[in-house]
C-alpha cells in the first residue's frame, strides 16, 4: 500500500478524501498518533485497504467501495478488451473485502445495477458522481439521525458507547457518535464512557480522539467494565452503531455489543442503535443469518505488535456479535425512530 502525506488539516471527517482524481484513505490503524493517507487507484488497492482496516466502520466501507467501483471502471476502460467483464470481477473482489458490513454490498449492488445502462464514455463519471453523492448524503443523513437520536434523551446524563461510530466510521458526523455529538450540543450529555474495544482499540484510539478534539468529556474503560459502570449509576443510555440489521431487528455490531445490551437490560439502562437505512438488510431474515467475520488469532494474542499470550495459545476472534432485537429499545435511522423494533415495524419503516 502506498502511503502519502496530504496537505490538509486532518479531522474525523477526512476518513476518505477524493482529490485530483485519486482516492486517499486516512490510515486509521495509525491514529491517533500519526496522520498518514493510503492512495488507492484501483479496486484491488481499495479492497486491500478495507480488509486491512485502513478504513473501517460500515458506512465508511460502503462509501469507500463506491469510490473503488469508480476506480475499477476508469482502469478497465483504459485497458484493452471487455471492460464490463473485468469490472464485474473487480466488483466481486471488492465485495469480498469484509463480510459483515452490509453497506459494502449495498453500495456495490447499486454500482452494478448502473453498468448495463452506461457506455464507456460516461461510465467513470457516472460512478464517480454516485460515490461523491453517497459520501455527501451519508454525512447529511447522519446529522438528521443525530437529531432523532438526541430527542430520545431526557435531562442530562452520562452514556456508554462501543467501538468507533463517528466521522471516521462514516461520511462524517457519525451514527451513534453523531447522536452523542448532537445530544451533547443540546446539553443532554455530561460525559461519555467509551469501551476501549479490544482488539483493535477503536474506542481508545478513535472514539476518544474524536471526542477529545471536540471537547466532549470522555472516559475510557475496558470492555468488561460496562456492567460495573452501569451498577454505579448515572448512565441512562448505551448508544451503538451497527454493521447489519436483519429484517427482524437483530443487530450485528462490534464484538462486545451483545454483552453491553445484556448488561443494559439488567440495569434498566436504555439501549439505542443508530444506523442509516443502508445498514438495514431486509434480505437477511434474522441475526442467525448474518455472516460474522472472524479475523486472524494474532490480533488477539498480541497487543501493539507484541505477543502477550503464550506462544501455543489459540484464540477465538469473531469481530462482531448479534444483539437480539428484544434487547434493543430503539433503532434510529435518518428516517426516524423505531421503538422496540420487530419485523413489522422495520418493514413499515423501510417502506416509508
Ligand atoms: O471492525 P470495524 O471497526 O469496521 O467495526 C465497526 C463497528 O462495529 C461499528 O460499530 C459499525 O460499523 C457502525 S459504524 C458507524
């Protein structure tokens, strides 16, 4: 992967930058201490960056994939031969970059659907415009979602969040972190407790970085501390994002989300999932049908590149889990709020 330094002020809204006909991805593996971008000029480079976690977070993966589709079309039209066939193979390569975040497939399916009606003269501009629009729409939708989510909070309290769902994980503003931003701006949140989110530490490295930049008080805690923190009092909501919401309202999100939801139910803390409608997958009947990504054991056995477990230890490393809909008090999208989600309410919300 080619690293470059861009002459821009790096904020959480610069996870993906389209500049001078290149795609630049802020290398989130190095944050918060280094701001380096990876340059992508074709589908293979874009897919590699998604798999390697340079860019992560379901909506950001979807937007990145849309840029990757435009890059594939540009490259294959410049090649000799049947560009449509090569582009179809590139799209399949991008689609396989990560299995759980449905925004990836959702974006690529829309690009694929455009192919039959475009010619080599307008294919690149059509797909690039689609990617740019998707990027801008995601940011705008997150602001709307943030307001909907914030409207559910009453008074002023502390909240818990998991993983990173902010500008870095989306086109900007964020989903769950967008709700937290909007609610903080309205004086409804005094402090955010962020799970560190083993093993990639998205909470410690990314969520804390985003919140510190905006002077939103944040305290990190280990993933295992959530029940103890709830028992200590003062927490009204746990607010998380999602990689895929099944048609019945079951929610796949970063490993540890399910623990948080179980602990929330026990302690009478409300549980909110903020995600765009592009994360709701009506084709997936229930959470049991969601493919859960399992990553290399080495991610768990070590920390910061240093082995911490004994050499012969194995590791079980699913990076997402499924929270049953019965543990979710509200799903918030850019279209509004679904309280106590179930199959009928989700279908009605999507049909609106
Ligand atoms: O493995 P990651 O970092 O891609 O996982 C990200 C999450 O689990 C997020 O909570 C989810 O994608 C929603 S991001 C707005």
